[in-house]
C-alpha cells in the first residue's frame, strides 16, 4: 500500500500555522527544506485533531520516517527505516518562541527533483526539465495543500540559485532569491514557474568570488611566508660558511 506521504506532519497544519518551503539549486544539486511553525504558544497544547494537541501531533509525527521520493511504496503503518530508501531528515523545532518541525533533504539532482514528496503533495503536476541550454521548473495551477488542510494559513516558497534566471512568476525577487507567497484566497491559481540558464551562473553567488580570492590570497601568503623563511635560513647558513 502506498503510504500517504507526510500525513502526520501536515495534519497539524489544521492549527493554522504557516509553512515555509526553501529550495537551493546550486549547479546540478538541489537542496530542499520545509518548516512548519506555530508561534502562538497558547495553541501548542490545545486539542486540534484526533483528540491530540498540536504538540502531541508533532511528537507523533517524529516517529514516522518520511520517504523523499513520492513514488516510494511502503506500508502505511511502517515506522522502520528501510535499506535502500531515502528519507527526509526529521527535526523538531522547539524553543520559547516557536514550535514546529523541519523536513530536509540535501541531495536531489535535477533529474529526480520532480519526484519530491513535499512538492508532489501540494501539486498534482510538477516537472523539472532540461531543454537545450535551459532548466525549466513548473507546477500545475492549483495548490492542493489548502484543499486537504482547511485551516492552513499560507505557504511561503523561497528559491535561491547560482544559475542565471531567464524568466519566472515569483512575487518577489531579491538578488538571486525568488519568493512565492501562496494564500488561501489564491490557491486556485498559484503555479510555480521559473526557467534557469543551464550553464550560465550568477557572478559572486553568496560571495563565492570573494571567498575564492581570500582563499587564494591565504595560499599565496603561506607560500610567500614559507619561501621567505627558507630564504633567510639559507642566507644565514651561506654567510656562516663564508665566515669560516
């Protein structure tokens, strides 16, 4: 039986908390992270579903392994990590100001990212395609998360990439950061679309250029220092020989 992926982790969205979905596309690797957070501490221990509180649902969801790929077939009651199956890193977020959960996976490729369980849970159609010199990422129109979880407030999607962007439909852009704000009122028409240059990159992405220059400067400095010390020692030895 196919497991209803991310069932418990999304079930506590009925409390009205928000979700933040972060993607980083760096060269040919994709990192994915989803955070579910409730900042109102008065809701943490209130009963919200199945006679359980938000905190209870969080703790229960921590017991379930969540397969990374949507087409993974496992028993719906299986709480065992199986050999050969990739799972999300499942982290509890808990401090005096917020309570929630983080699911993350850092090793998608451009080829298998379209099978992400997190995205496929919210969009019926999700495609990552490489066409000639471009990488196109697109979804269907409707966001299904609001349909399944009636009191979900909003989902904020952040995408950053070192690839040059050809076009996009993001709501906000800040440098190489692209943001989509999806709310209940626009759930019927909330597609994600962005096209990247396959082999053209942003200059100085996250200070890469400066980091490389500093690294090179440090290496050169070490070489010059070692060379200078060696030269001084050699000169002293030669002077000593000449004195004799």
